[in-house]
């Protein structure tokens, strides 16, 4: 995680794969996290609902059968 949404910003922490985080906003390829506090590249964050299921924004479309 970085202090602000920039690759040049200081690293302020790390999260292990699978760590639950709270996303406050998305901007310019980064997400702002409120828990834990910091910014991360959106490519490393997968959005899910509180139940752990992918959010509707990330869920793959289903074929009509």
C-alpha cells in the first residue's frame, strides 16, 4: 500500500493475498483503502461483497440457457 495514488509515493504497508480491505474510492488505476489506510494499484485488488462473492461490477456475465 502507498501513501497516495502514485507509484512514486512511499510504501506505507503491505497486505497478504486474501486480506479483506475496505475500498473508499477508485481513481486513476488506484483504489483508496479505508481499512487498512492507504492506496493500492487496482490491479491487485479484487472487489467482493461482504459475503465474499464477487460484486456485480466484477462478476462475469452468465450465458442464457
